[in-house]
């Protein structure tokens, strides 16, 4: 399963396991964090537990999550993943879902950050549409993003520069801006920062940044007007 669309189709299909126990609008709250979990399953985990063993011993999943760094745990907290795990266990679905996610290889050695970003973005779009949310609540139109990026950077490649979105939602504008610049200037590297008020949108945006190879600490939770998560950067300029 090497092609991008095949991976999206496989993961999207796993949502069918939730049918009857979850509403369609809730599928993304389960499948998206599990996708992140599978991506990170090859990283060293302080718990000493291996992802492959979780299907047989699902009760260890809380210890497994606790073995990740704080920035990663923060993502699962935003997803309220502990609540979802408890709900899946009551429905008899936890072991099954863990076992099925073992079937897809999302390790960085097999799937680049660039491709993983596309996979996650497509899943976000599909689940957003399925939940009945309007596109404008989650996605700034690509043509609008491209115009904004051109106005900000002009003919500059953006390499070595940063972009900040104070209400980043699921991170779509940041990821799309990066993709646009990369398409215009191969090899360019844009550092992205964002802040979001809604915990689940924040979790998705932070996960998206992490899966694309960015510093997950650059995406923070909170109200940009009342509690600026990047106030510390002011000392660099004043």
C-alpha cells in the first residue's frame, strides 16, 4: 500500500467499524487521533510498550500515551482521546480498531512528512464534509490562500521566513501556504506558527504540523486576543 490515495481510502474505510456506535459526525474524532497514533508508533516510547502489542493488551493504552513527550500528549488531550478510548472499550471496538490500524504502515521510513501531510489533510477534509460542517468553517479557499501568500512573499521563496495564523483552526491555511510556496520554489522551508481556541481544531492543527515535520510546539491552544501564546517572541524585536 504505497500510493497516497490507497492509504487515504484504507483509513477512511476504518470509520465503517464505528457505524452504529458513533454518529457519522463523530467518526473524525476517533480516526484522526488513531492516525496520529499509528504515525508515531515507531518512535521511542518511554512506557516501554510496543504499539503492535496494544491490540492484545488494550488496557495498556493509557500507559502507552503517557510515554510520549508533552507536546504529543497535548494533541491527544485536545482530541479528548482518553474519553474516546473508554467509549470504544465499552463498545467492544478498541482492540479491533488497534488491530486494523496495524495493517497500514505510516512510519516515516515508508511515508514522508510531505505525503503524510497530504494524507492527513485529505482525511480532515473528508470527515469535515461528512460531519456537515461548512467548508468555510474549516478551510480557507485555496485561491484565497494563494493570493495572500503572493501578497506576503511576492517573488520571494519564503525560505527561512515564518508565517503566523492567530486563529489557525485545523491548520489548513498554514499547510496550504507551505505547499504553495514549495510548488513555486522547490526546496523552500517555511516555519509555521498558529494559535487556536477550539481544543479539537487545535489538536488537528497541531497534529498536522507535527506530521508535516514542523515543531509541534509552534501550534498553541488559547485565545490570541486574551492570552497571546507567542508573547515571548516580542523580546526578539523590542
